[in-house]
């Protein structure tokens, strides 16, 4: 095997590790910690392939005989390494929490979802003042949505938007104004649970939402993004 082919093969191994990390976790071939470990090893392998390619490109002999393979290894290796690095960068930019609510003083409570979270590492009970403070610092923009509609109409719209988001609806109780659902992330297949509360607010309605991950200390901002997207969609109705 030519030296240039070694660098390219290493970059391919890195790509395979990266591509297998999420789907393997989603298919329950291994737990999510193994998936994260595969991503780390993919990053190391990608950087090693890129470094090896750079060294070989500086050598005239290997550059002449394998420049195409070396350039491919360099680009692929750096591309693979970028994905875990970018994920880590995003994780460090947000609070290390996984329970986000538009009402941190009176968070909406789960009822129907509780049996589904029975074996989840993360509890369904709200984390209290420490989590609330971290959320206020990291996501100061999050808050309830107020609608100029009576609660029954607001609830109907809230339920329809929840269904339009593609979530699995676990419960929708107009009497209590509570909607519970589960959303599954695309790559790793993580299950995040959602509870929406619609209640009277003067002559209109107030909509609060809480989104909680079943596993992981940090959600890398996923729950906050989900809440923003839902309330924006509901507000546009």
C-alpha cells in the first residue's frame, strides 16, 4: 500500500466511526456514551489523517505520487474532526442543563409521560432554583406566549401545532389545558419529553411549555430551540 493511501484509509475509518455513532445509538446497538466515544475517536482519527496528509504533502516524492489521495485525506479528516469539535463548542456555549421551561417558578408538570420516563436517568421533577438560574443566564429570552383567545381555542391551536411539529402526542386534556408529547432527535434518537400548559390569562390565554431530556446532563441547547420553534409556530397562527 502506498503511503498516501494509508492517510486516506485513516480518514475513511474516521468517517465510518462518525457516521456509525448516531445511528448505532438510535438502533440501540450501544448506549449513547459509546456513541459519544465513537465521535471522539473519529475526531482523533480525522486529525491524525489530516496531520499525516500534511506531512506527506511536504515530501516531494509522496506529493508527486499521491497528491490526490493526500488532499482527499486532508479534507475528509478535517471535515470529520470538525463535527465533534463543533458539537463540543456548542455545548460549552450553553448552560449544562437539560430541563427548560417558560415558567421556572411554576413549571408545567408531567402526568401521562411519567411511565415512559420510569427508567430514564434524568428525573421528571424540576431541578429547582439552580436550574432556573442557569436557564435565566443562558436563555433570558424564553418566556410564556400570551394569546388573545379563550383557553379552549388556544388549546385547540396549541394541540394542532404540536401535532404539526411531528411529535408523538402522549396526552391532550382540554379540561386541564395540558398537552404531553415526546420528540425523538434525528441523529442519536434521544427521547425528549414535552408538556404544554394552556390556562386563562385575563380575557385571553397563556401558554407555557417545558421540554426535558431523558438522558444527558446537557442538551446542547436542543430543548430551548424546540421551545422557541414551537412558540413561534403557535404565535404565527
